[in-house]
C-alpha cells in the first residue's frame, strides 16, 4: 500500500487556456494558486471586449471520479470547488450577464449557470456536471474534452466557445491530499448496499451462535453490545476467510499526481477476485459493518491501514482488525496485530476516518 502526502483536492490547480478563434491576446496571471511548482494560469480576452476568462479543470488536468461524484451531489451554492471552474473578469464599465454551459463530451450531462459580473468585478462558477454511468466503470486513464460555451442569458446568442483537454482517472483511483486531508473520501469505497456484501453477510450469520447478525441492539447493555460486536466481527472475519480472500498488493496506478494517488479496489472487485491489500480489505469490512447499522472506521498509518468498528452505541471504544491478515491468520491474531500496530504510531501519524461522519458531510458510496 502506497500512502503519501500531497496537495489538498480542492486546490484544483490545472489551469487551462480558453482557446477560441476570437481570442486576441493572452497574458500570464501570477499569484493565488499559481505559486511554487503549480502551473501558472493563463488568462484570455474575448475579442473586442474587456472580458477575461480563466478555466481550471481537475487536479493538474485530471478528473477523479470520487471528487466528481461528491461535488455533483452538492448544490451550486454549496460547492467549495468545481470539477471545472470558470472565472470571469469584467474590466469594462458595464455589468456583464452571461449564460455559461459546461460538459465533458461523451461523459457527462451539460450543466448551465448564470453569471452576473459588475463592472470591474470578478465571478467564479464551480461546475460539477452529472457524469454518465460509463464514467464510474472506467478503469484506466482516459482522454476527454471539456466543452465550454458562453452565451447571452437566453442561450440563443453564442458569445464564445472553446474545448479544453482533460484526463479522466480510473473510478478506483483516490488522491489522498496533503496530510491525508482527502482521507475522508475513502468512505466512497464503503458500499454497504452492494449485492456481494449482502452475500457475505448471509454466509457470516452461519458463524454466530444464534445464526443472526443484529448489529447494535439498544435494549442491551453496553457490555452486552460489546460482546455481541465481538461475536459478529469474528463471524464476518471467518466468513470472508472461508471465501478465500488473500493478500495481493496491486495499489499502483497510472497518470499524474504521483505518488500521491493510489488504486483502491471496490469491495465487489475484492470479493470477485478474492484478492486485496490492506486498504482494500479495510473498506470491504467497513462495508459489511455499515450494512448492519454499525459504525465502522478506516484507520490509516504510514504504510498500512486497519478497520475498526465501534463496540457499542455511543461508546468511544473501537474494536480494531488488521483485515489484511484475512486468509492467513485467526481473528484473534488479526485483532492483536491491529492493536500492536496502532500502538506503534503516535496520534499525529494516524488518520482515522469515521464512516458515519463522512456520510454526514455528504460523502456517499460511488455509483
């Protein structure tokens, strides 16, 4: 597993030139995001006007499906970043009102926003068009084209138009971010409603004393819930072990933003091939626990990942598992390995993602 630190996802820095047959001049604009090793943005001016446009697309020109899915579920007012961001600068003496349309040709719907920029003002529009199902089935880096159209408010009079190139990352690629600030997005790999997750749980209940997996039961005491959590976690572990899951690394991915991006298998892929590394196994187990209404977490330390589950409702205690040991060690050994491993790392080097908190912030399973 290759986990390193880099820039936060919302610093979408790849600034692409708005190319048009009516562009008269372009100048570099320095400052803001165009600092250090970031590409300096280019600003273009529409013909016979005092209007300047700046377009940003993805992270260094690469669009990650996990971020696209998150942003598309937010309203335009809620977005703090865009999969494609268009900044309009009006250096004229009159207000400027425009209709801006953005799409990723063949991969997304078209999203339309209206811009009203006062004289001497600037306005940034964050676009996150809804992507088609094929986008989330893509498994390799793919070239695509962003189409941007500027028109009057009715959309009948086209003022300017351009296309800019982007690259689409695999739906299984994650960009961790500086200080693992994007780690909460690993919750998108936790898919509790997947049919294969249901199949595992149907098998796992056979490994419990009473042949049931009730999750937390609020009529039980905290101690009784904790005991039940231990039994259910053990049953799930033994069921996955019996199904033949074993460790295979395969975290390498292609494209830019190296080495801060990583390939993470979706649980259905891990189960289909009975292969996974530590982070693959962690999101698989988190999916199983969340399906039961329990509260899982994914814990990341340098070079490794564990899964945890809250032992009872409202408890601050978690039961930790080294899920990567599935298939080659006992449940007791996996618990012991997780506790020993976590004890080796200070809190400053440990990132804990509570899936329930990620859901509350709008991070849902990927389609």
